[in-house]
C-alpha cells in the first residue's frame, strides 16, 4: 500500500523504528486519554445527556435545553463554575476578542505576561493600528516577555505592585513564536504568585491547542476565565465551528452580554442543529487529542533521527498539540507542508503555496486538507516564510492518518 502512495521502503522501515522508540510516550498519552474520557463521561452522566439535548432552535433561540446543558457539561469537564459554548463564536480569535471587550473598560489596563500574543490579536489589542481595537476605546496594553521559556516572576510582581491591572492574559500555546508552550504547572505557579500581590486582577488564559493534553485545565488551578476554539481540541474534529469560554459565572455573564446584547446575554443564540455535533465532538475529543499527540511525537522522533531540529523532542513533556520542525531552508518548509496536503483526505490534489494572509506580516504557507475549513485539530501544517523556516504541525483525527501524513511529508523532503 505504501508503494501506491510513493513512500519508499526505506522510509517505512525508519518510521517503524521511530514508532518502536516512542512506545513509552504513547502509553503515557493513552493514560491521559483514558482519564479525560472518564471526565467527559462523568459529565454526560451527571447531566443525564439524552436525545432531547440534540434539539435545534432557530431565530432567537430561547429555551434551548441542549445548548444550556452543553454549557453545564463543558463547565463540569473543565472544572469551572460556568461556560459559554456557542456556534456564534466564529473562531478562537473571535471568542478571545469578545472576552477581552467584555472584561475591559476605557482606562483599564491589559497585561500579557507571555510576551506578544497570537498574531491575529495584534489588531484586536491595537498593537497594530485598527479603528475598532481595544486601544481605540482607551484600553491600555502592556506586556512582559518570558525569560528562558518561563514567566519573569520578579518583573510581574513588581509590575502588579506599581500598576492597577484589570486583566492578565496568559497564552499557553506558542503561536508562531520560537518559545516553548506553557505547562499547567507553570500556570498554577504564576497564578499563586500573582494572588500574593493582587487578589482582584482577572487572570485570563488563551487555552487554544492545550485542552486534554494533560489531566488538568487552567480553571482547575486558579485561572478566572479561559478561551479555546472548537475547531481545535475540544471540538474533536466533529464540531463544524464555534468556541468556548469557561470560568467564573459573573465573568461568563459579561462575555454573554457582549456576544449577543446587553439584557439578552446567554438567553438567546439559536443552535441551528449544532448541539449533537458539540456533544459528539467533546465525546471524541480525548481520543482525537491523543491521536494528534501521537502524530506529533512520531514526527518529532522521525525528523530528529533524520538530523532536523525539533521542538518539543519526542520525550519532552507537552503542553499543547503543536510540533515544530526547524528547517532553516525555505524550500524544505514548503515541501514538507505540501506533503501534508498530499496525504490529506480533502483537497489532496491542491498544492499549497505561501501567500500574504490578512493579519500576518510575513507570507504564510498552510496545508490543511480538512473536512472543516481551517480546522487544525485535523492534520495541518503551516509556517511563516521567515528564517529559521519553522513548520508548525498539529492535529490528526486518527493516528494512522496522522502517521501517513508525516511519512508523505518526509518523503517530499527527501525528493529533491
Ligand atoms: C489558534 C489560536 C488562536 C485563535 O485561533 P482561530 O484561528 O481564530 O480559531 C489564538 N491563540 C492561539 C494560541 C491559537 O493557537
């Protein structure tokens, strides 16, 4: 069969070797998957999920029992007081935007303690000029960079002693940066330190790509509110769009009032047939995240064996599902992404090229042959066309498909 895919025998052998070498990591991933599956199932049982919850509403979407129960299930799974889980959130960026606008008022100060946030937030915050940014409403912004892939604790504490900060943002996943992603232990430690000097500041987490990678979520270790996309981890590859925001009830109410309208809040929002997909997606999510992690671990080992620089390494503790491969060569980055596309179920005949995407400074290449447009819980790979030419690979609905994708991408690398 691999011959049909023009994957060389030698590569099949090398991949099998790599796979053998990562069995311990796979076992650990399976354990986490089992734990999170128990978490999900327990929440389904607690709220007695039934066929009635697969209902659909239209128009205003009043009295949507499925939607309201799904939000309770998400809150339970994430160990938070409350959650808002809606298809009206277009994406993670939109949910982050609504949350920031919900929590911040003119004159308030937003502080990022993981350096510059994800690229698409530049115009939301006003780092890059936009007439509708938080800055245009008089919301101030400052950031403290990480040092050696950890929080700059001293600087954060001094800053909080000297400034009244309304919201602290922590972005766990690395985005298009070269830093490492932030583990749950790091999140827990920094929140403890923050609380020693400031009990009021709202700690908000961008949790994109991190859900179910470990056994705890940020709201279980002291975060006030967190945000994630449903076309990433918690959608399980089934949710066709949407995002969640989870945290303290009073904050979630503010987010709901901003998402819809003050006075209407969470009471409105038609589900248009999405309820069953959200539930099914959450049900699959622990296994899909596990498949993504195994795909990433295999790629890490195989490419390291071939002499490439990778981050994380196959035996590193992972905080998210993203695997970096540092190519230091533009053509190699492009060929690797093209190989991922070639092994995709959808649009396998398309050849991705680098282009000027809105919201990004450099050209970006993106391979995503997905059932859901832009879904990156499905095997996908992208990277900005700038030195050192790093591929950011993530997703994999099942491990076999993930493995085939990695092999095809590596084969493209080898084909000069
Ligand atoms: C994906 C992502 C976002 C936003 O994603 P959308 O593509 O808008 O859903 C924000 N932050 C991080 C760290 C991400 O990985």
